C-alpha cells in the first residue's frame, strides 16, 4: 500500500485515484499520522456486503433480545363519565 501525505494527495488527486484503481488501496497521512485509506469501489462493495448480516443471522442472534421492563399499572380507576 502506497502512502501519500495529505498535501500530495490534494495536489495530485487524479494520480492518487489512478493508483487506487490500478494498484489497490492507498494510505493518506496527515502530519505523519495515518488518517484515511482510499480503496477501489469494488473492494468497498465487497467489504460492505460481508459486514451486512443476513436477515436469518439477525433473527437467530441475541442482539436486541432482552427482557422488556413493563411498568406496573397504576391503581387509578377510570374517570367517571359525565353526561
């Protein structure tokens, strides 16, 4: 993975984009610290698809399955109706 300082990435964005499509992911740094990665769209879509759980996986998982705390009902009675 090639590393680009942010100043070079801004100044030579077309070259950065071409390198991304031909060579793969490109790392962008700001003040020597890794800040961002530019990846080809095909790889992005692949990663998003892998990260997205299927409906079956969601239904079989324990995520969101907790005991509901239902508040106790009050002791008040219905209001008398006035006609």
